[in-house]
């Protein structure tokens, strides 16, 4: 039996927020910056998505469909692409039509809903899968949660929703010297298969590729393939998850990152012992080898506990608490516009922008991110209350509108 390389590309973009100030609260309900959104999507399309897609498609053809990849594309990004760059959507459709591409399910809005509302999480994953089916005629069978957040009860929930597998971080403190390069199972999660990200090899490409101080610089496709080929036969599946923006955005064209991507499939396939697989292919081919027991949530940080990069400080925790405190009344409103706006504002990126480590580099940016988001949430709640009162679904008006 051949060993598999499962290559996953993550694609997501948040809706950019306007510079929303206190004087706009209660008056202006337009929160999103269309100009910034269009500029960002055009840059990503021209510098990353289209050239990378072209290389992927070329290699699928060159290898006679032996090259296979997986994409994790948020609903938010697809909404933006449909609005500004439908040619990119068509490019992804062409890739999916080869039969060599799998699309993963995820939270539609790249949200932290699993940690805050399992009902909202389930709704978003189902909504995302339905949208992927509509856009690509492909039904997702494997899930990737936002930031690779994972816990035992997530596996149980995903299994109850009818999926076959989930991609999560190969956390060192959970593995305890075991390899991430096998299929695992979660406690009481039925037949659900766990695919664990190999963080070291993934980050060699995503972070260290152009680091001239790195002892392995320069990283060539041939060198990386040798590392892949060195794995023993007992290690069945090597899962590599990389931000697609690594190609052309985080690593500029002059670093040779596109040449690396173009050469990698052929270099790995030089060994007859290795193949590229989609996530579903790997799940079908390999049986779970061990138990991956994660009672406390972990994420791509390889970190256990309740404090993550999106909830390290009071700004982050207060805004997270506030956005999810509105869930019941938002849904009760049956107002499609309010529901859509509330959903978009769940994006994990907004809370990352308030992170302390970012504040150390640029305090004004983090302060602005918090104030902007706080003001928008306040206006959203005011709009919600007005809507509920108008529909006679709320018979009182709260004295305060926020927790700040």
C-alpha cells in the first residue's frame, strides 16, 4: 500500500470594516468597506489565486491526474469572489471538475461558533456544505473547523451531522511522541476519521521557505520531497495544510515560491511508494490506527486551554461574549439583513486584530480595531431592538445596549 501526501490549501478573507466612529452609531448602518474589499480581492486574484490555480491544473494534467489536492474555501470568500471576481470561481470550478480536487466543509463565516454556540456552528457548516454543492456540484464529506479548533465533542458533533472526517492539528502534547502521520479516531465519535496536520512540514513551506537564516534555506522541491520520502512505511498519511496566500502574497513571486509549487508534485511522485490523495481517499484507504483524545480544546497553535490568540485579552473576550449574546434575538427577528450582518461579524479575524501581540507592534491599529468593532456591535444591537419592537417581538427597551 502506498503512502499518501494530502495537500490542503486554506482560503479565507473577511469583509473589511469601515472606519466606524461613535457618531455613526444609531444613524449609519453600513459597516463594510466595499472599496477595500474589491481592492483586496483583486490583488489576491491576480497575485495568488489565478496563478496558483493554473499551476495546480497544469500539474494535474502533467501527472495524468496523480496529483490531487484539497481546498478549504470559506463562504465569506466565495461571496466576495462572486461579487468581484467570478473568473476565480470559474477557475476553481475547472479544478474541481477534474475529479482530483476535494472541497472541505467549514464554518461559512470562518467563525468561532463551536466554542460559543454549537447550534450556530452546525447551521454554518450545513450552510457552507449546501453552498459548495450548489457552486461546485461537490458534496463535502470532511470538515475543517476555524483555526483547526478541535475537541472530542466536536468529533461527536461532526459525526452526528453525517460527515466522515475532520482535519485538526497534530498537537504534540496530545500525541506524546506519536506520529501525526496516521489516521486517528476520537472517543465516542463513531466511524469519524481524524486527519492530523503535520505542523513542522506545513510550516517549512508556509513560514520558513524564504527565511535566509534558516539552516535549510533554500528549500527546493527536491529537498522537501526527500524529507517526505524519508518517512517509514508505518506512517500512512502526511497532511500538509498551508494558507493559499503563501503563494504570491506572504511569499512574493521573486522568492521562487511558484516554481517550488510547480516542481513539488513531480518531485514527490518520483518515489513509487508515494501518492497524492484527497482527504476522502485517505479515509477510505487507511483505517484509524490509534485514539486521539482531546478533552480540552486545542487549535493550530498546538496549545491547550481557554486562552487563544482570539481571546487573550478583555477586548477580545467582551466582544466575543457580546456578538454571541445576540444570537437568540437575532434569529427571533427573522430579519435577513440583520442575520446576515450578525453572521459576518462572527469572523475570527476581527478578534485576531485585537490581539495583544499585534498591539505591541502597532497600538493604534489594535485600538482602532476594537473601537470600530465595538461601535458596530452597538449599532447592530440598536437596530435589532428597533426591529423587534416594530414587530412587537420585544415589549421593552433595555437601558443599556452593550457591555463595554
